[in-house]
């Protein structure tokens, strides 16, 4: 048994059959029935994609456990290098200043 929901289109006010999908459109005016939900879902999808691209080694469920551990380790190392390099520069800068003060 399939359950049909009816929703009042927020744009044209007609009652239309709604499949509870975020990208359902009104057959009368062609607007999204739940625009805020669609926008939210779209933003979430784009954020997830950006996050996946940010991770150098994307961990897939199809990977073997050892591969997942290996990728996780490399990702941690990569982020460690990303945040560690400025720290090294600050330390070297501080050492140069200290060295200068000791010599003079
Ligand atoms: Zn409509």
C-alpha cells in the first residue's frame, strides 16, 4: 500500500501529491514544494563534498581495514604537517631572536 501525501504548494496554493522527497516540484508552477528543505539538503551535500575533497585520502567502506588505518594515519600526518609547519616557523623565529639577544 502506498501512502500519498498532499501538500499545499507554498508558491501557487494548489494542493498537489507529494512523495516526501526534498526535490519534489509543484506540477502547476514548477517551484520546489519544500524549498527550505531542498536548500538545506543541497548545502549539506556540498559541505560533505568539500569535506571529502579536503581529506587527501578518502576512506571508503570498500577499503580493507589495514588500508583504512593506513589512510587515517596519513591524513593525521598530513593535517599535523599542515598545522605543524607554522609552529616550526614560530619556534625558529623565536630561536633567532633569542640567539640575537645572547650574541649582542
Ligand atoms: Zn505551485
